């Protein structure tokens, strides 16, 4: 049976494309693998796949006992496939913190402090002296643009920029022009339900004894989302009641101005004020210069809860 390669639940562009790209690498190395996904595609990711003519990975509900898998763009079990603890994890390629992760046997684990998993995968192509097709170059470039918000996010490293520069010629696109169109494709929220906005890009984090859910939506018009605040807060409270979250934060990021507004609910909502030195006004606050969940939101809230 082929080894399944997949990223986190509620997949974003880096998670989907990294599964496809690593499957290409592993196949070129003679291994039997297949890319998979744990959720539906967002508009941005679909735009990238359509532009480069690549099919989306197959959707899976979970994994079985003893299934051989490779994880990309995540490692925390609560963000992974159902029953992931019963699987045989062979490899991990990631750029996030390591938490709530353990295996019975040794494995290949590669985690680097860069802005995007695709940046690491680009290195692997070079290290293994493997050819990069236009399609794979385009997907990696798309992932880097997405995760770095067109190189404006504080998570962006020189390695991300260098990888994007190396990939753009093979991909045959201008990163700035293509990147803006790709980000815009995922930015409209008018046709999305409140539930879709809260689950489209959401992750659960165990922060000490507290369980925090952080959802993020990238937009061009923040007011388009905040106009639906009543609907969103009702949906957030429903999630809190159903899942027992201590804190639920919806981060609404303006991808053009590089700022965010947040809606915070839960018994520990007040820690958001401490984490960002702001005051919540009817559960909402503006965060100047905050765009990265990984580098700005999660660390600040973790520290405040500690």
C-alpha cells in the first residue's frame, strides 16, 4: 500500500502543495507514495492548482492502525488525521513548533525555522539533484507567496525569498503579479458562511492546561467580515460550547495593509489584551502589524497564558 503524504486539517496552500511536491520527490527517489488531504480546498489553493494544471490530492477521513504516513506542514497530533497516533509515521517535513508529538520508533524529521514548508522541499530537490518541473516549481512558489503573504509576513526569511527567486523562472510567472491575483482569489468572504470562515484555516493549540482555537482569514476588506460580527460571535460560541475551548480567536488579516483585527471569546479571552497590549471592545481589537499566526499570535497568547 502506498505511503500517504498529507498536511494538517483545514488545509491551506502550503499544506496541499507540499503534499503534492513531496510526493513528487519521493516518487523520483523510487518510493511508493500518494498525496492526500484532510479537508476541502480554499479559493487561493484552487487558483494555484488550476493555474499550474495540477489535480488536488484525494480526500481522506483518517488513517488506520499501522498505516505508513508522512506528515508535511504540521506535527501536532490534534491538527492531523483522525487516529494519527495509531499510524506509523515515517517522516515529517515542517516549519512549525514541535508539540504533542511522539512516535514508537525512530523517523526522519526535518523542521527548519523558515516561512514555508515549500522552502525546505526546494532544498531537498537540490540536495538530491532532482529535476523540478514547471508544475512543482509553481506550486512551491505559490506556497511561499501564501505563507509569507507575498514576503510581507514577519515569518519571511532570506531563504524563502531566495527559493522564490530561484523558482519563478521555472514556474514562468512574476511573483508579484501572480501572487496578488492568487491571494485575491482566496480573499472574498461574501459567499462564505460563518462556519466556513471559522473552519477554513483554523488550528487547535494546547497551551499548558488550556485549549486554544485560532482561526485566520485573509481578506482585502476587513469590514466585510466585521459587518457579520453578530453572526460570527454566535458561531464561535457554538464552537466553544461544543468543543470546550478555553479561548477562541478569529484573526482577520488585511493582506494589503499587513494588519489584523481579532474577535476573541471564551473564559480566557482577556489574555488577548495582555498578549497584545490592547483593549477588547465588545470582544474585538485591532492589532497593528500582526499578520502571522505562527510567529506573532501563537507565541504571544502562549506567553500570556503562562
